[in-house]
């Protein structure tokens, strides 16, 4: 039974094979426990057969199931869990079926959990102590000015001076002195910060307090020998928190919510100050496996707000450009008609010409009468007719390079892509196609063309692609892969996050090529996966 009381039985339906699910079942379970905020979630069995989808059965809390359902409806579950999900549905408990399971639930490890209710603790009493602090901070942030809350936070968590609420001070001392504090206190403190951030980020007049909150940790008093044991311990834990990945992500979040003002010479600024522009990086750059469900929702809200703002500005600029073109066509500019228009600024760092090229490429026809989306749909429709995986790889190569006719594409890219595909999953060459093979092949291509992972950041081929093909055509090549296999969009975003992390301390002037890639993908992402009305582009791309 779930720790929340009543249990619910539900099924996840995936087009992947039973073998593929079995191979990564513990990772799937851990990620589902995380996104559902249900550490007691159990995987009961995995069933499937030839030409039949795989069904994975679970037992967990009703609240967790509803969160999973929400993620399915918003098309996020596949990216968050890392496997293709076709459907999630509730089922009635059948004791006979449960008895026939493969004993998965008897051997599954217990996750330390995620979310403020599931920070690993020494006992349930410590969990209640943490909840008491959370409730106190929630009450403060809703009733007091940001300046007063910041002073309270500094006094309670940083300086450890006299605190007006002695009960809260005593509660924090118990948390600090717990046996698990050295390993878990950073998660607790991170969530305390997020409670304030989550409230302030909703009000533009209060957002200034967020970077001020994060900056408090830059002036932690030394532990001191004359201080009490609890004070020394608290300051030591605060210093340890500053060294964690969680604090680094909080610093990034502060730069997103309150971007650095443009200087007279923006090229002297570092790449990292541009993070707020690239919302597609947020999930991989501001969150990690220990991020709670509440933190994920906060980032999603900020991401949505900034993305909508960009798409609105892009729409305004496109509409302005189309109107100018129509006026010019009517030969009215000489009569001053153009001057009555309100000038709209290009919302990207691309030149007007570079932006026009990107808009035409990602919105218009790229090969004959086909858009990128139509090319992907056309190729997908023929996959069931392909007899083997090797034949699929041969046709995939032709699909990827079909609209690239430069010398670089012909003499360098084509041979390298062919070699990569020929060496991919060779033991499946004579087998029939499956969704799992498409997913694994697409992921392999993104690793090959962009960057493999954070431990291996070599990306010489990607630099060559951008140098010889240009940012727009390079992203067009990557877009072909994503449109053919949509679940790997998250993988592409993750690889751009890896490169952003690699270049974040570089001056912008040193990596202009990379910024152009980020800006171009921003445009492509809005056109292909955004929600803005860019219908004026129909007029532009026909010219």
C-alpha cells in the first residue's frame, strides 16, 4: 500500500519491446517515482508479445497516477522517463494477475525519492521538522516584503544569529544536527530557496529579490570557535551548499529571471548571461535528477512565460516585414507609406538576412514541394515497407542528405554519416524495423553529429557542419532526425545544454558561431514546436 493510503493500479503502454523495457526497468522505475513524487511506486510486471505493444503494470498512489496522466496529456512523459509512451491507463486490481508477475516488485530497490516530502531523513520526525520550516517560509513570503524575508533568511540560514521565532530556530537546529544532514541538508536548503523563488517570480516587482537571495550565500561568516556547535554546524553546511550542483543551478536560475543588462560592449560579456534567451535549455540546465516536482513546475512556468514573449515578438517582427514587402510591391514607399508603420526590432541576434533565411528554411519548402515536416511524414509512411534494419539505414542516409548539395556534404559528411550508420547496431541488420530501433538510431546520430555526452564534449564534426553548411542548414539536418523520431527532441536539447555548459565562461565574441546556432534553433524550435501564430510567414515564404 502507498504511504498516502489507498493504492491504485495502472498500466503504461509502450511501442518498445519487452526486452528493451526489461533492460532499463530500474531506470524507468526511478524516473517514474521521481516525476510522480511517489517513492512507493512499484513495478509489478512487464508483458508483451510479437506485434503487440508492451504493457508495464504499476501500483502506486492516486496522486502520483494523476501526475503521470498530466504528463502524458502534455506530451512530456516520454522525454522525462526516456522511453516512448503510447498510453497510460488505470486498471482494476486483479489478484490473479499480480500473483503471476515476475517478482519484480520483490526485488526493486527503494529510491531515496524526490520532492519536499521525500528528502531522505533519519526518521519521520525529521521530515515533520522540515515541513515546519517550509510552512514558516511560506507564511513569511506571503505576508512580508521581500527585504524583510531576505533578512529573515539571512539570519536563520546564513548568519545563524538571534531569530525572532525561537521555535523555528530550535527546529532548524534539530535538522542541522541530524545524522543525515551532511548528505541531505543541501536538498532541504535548496527547496527552502525555491519556496521563496516560486512566489517572487510571479510578480515582476518582486523578482529582484531572487538574485539577492542567491547572493546571500556569498557572505557566509566563518564558523568561528566561540560559536555554539549548532551555529558552527549550520555555517559549515551553508558553505557546503555553495559547492553543490544545486546552488550552481540556483545561480543560473537567477540569471534567467533577472538577466544582466546589456552593456556598451555585449561581446565582452560571457556566454552564460544569455541563458534566459534559450528556453529549450532550461529543463536540462536548471534541473537535475534531484529536482522536485514543484521545482520542475516552477521552471516550466518561467520557460512558458519567456517562450511566449519571444514568439509574440517574432510574430510582430514577421508581420512588420511582410507589411513592408507588400507596401514596397505596391510602390507606395516613395509616397511615405512606410513611415506610418511602427518599426519592430528583430528579436534575435541574427541579422535580418540570416533570420529571413531561417524563416524560409524552417517554415517553407526545402525540397521540391515538401517542408521538413512533410519530408519526415513521407519517409515515415514508407518505413513499414522496409524489409530490414540495414535497408532502413541506407534509406535514412538518403533522406538526411537529400537537400544538401555542397562539396562538403558530398565528400565529407556523406561518407562519415554512412560509416556511422553502418557501424550502428549491426547485430540488428537483418531484423525487421521497430520503434525501438528508430529511437536508438536517432539518438546515436545526435551523439555523432552534435556531441556525445558531458564526459565527452568533443564536437569537431558539429563545428565543421556549421562552418561549411551554415547554422540554418545544420539545424535543418538535425531537425530531420527529430521530426522523424519526435521523442529525441529532448536529446537534442540536452546536447545543446552540454555545449552551452562547455562554452558558458567564454566571451561571446569568441564563439559567435555557437550563438548563431542557439539563435537559429530558437527560431526553428518556435516554428516547429511552439504555439505562436506565425501565419504571416505564409506570405513571406511565397515571395
